[in-house]
C-alpha cells in the first residue's frame, strides 16, 4: 500500500500541469468539470480571479433520430483565471458550454 502511494505521488509530480483536468484546488474546495459558472465564480472569490472572459462561439451537435435530424447549439465561452495555490500563482483556461464547466486546460505560472 505504501509503495503504491509513493508511485502515485511520483506520477502526479511528473505529470504536473495535466493534473488540472482533475480539478483546481481553491481554498478548501475544488473547481471541477460539471460545475456551473456561478459556482466557479463563488469559489474564485476565495482563491483567485477571472482575468478575462471571451465568447468562443457555438457548438452544434446534430443527431439523426430516424428521418428527423435534431440540431442543438451550445454557447461556448472561455475564461482565463488566476488562482493562488501550492505557494504560487497559476493561470488556467476554463471552457464552459451553456454555463457548465466542460474543460480545464493546463496551468502555467503567472503573476
């Protein structure tokens, strides 16, 4: 068991920025995919800030249901955030579709 924990810790240290997909530590909370933009804003009030927000566009999903084709458009937005964590300041891109966090991009150090 102890050996497995050491291997896991070393693997996470090597992966570094890809850890962002699991979530962003924010005080006692985590920012994770599936959360609403409102929830993310509330958590950021504790540990960071939104640097910028941009409208990326719309994503259209089409589905054929027999003879009927259904198209669903989703508004896509991207936020760039600054978070104080792990003794430093890090920036992340967050992607939202229809107000739901769908992707956390890789981090980089920022000031």
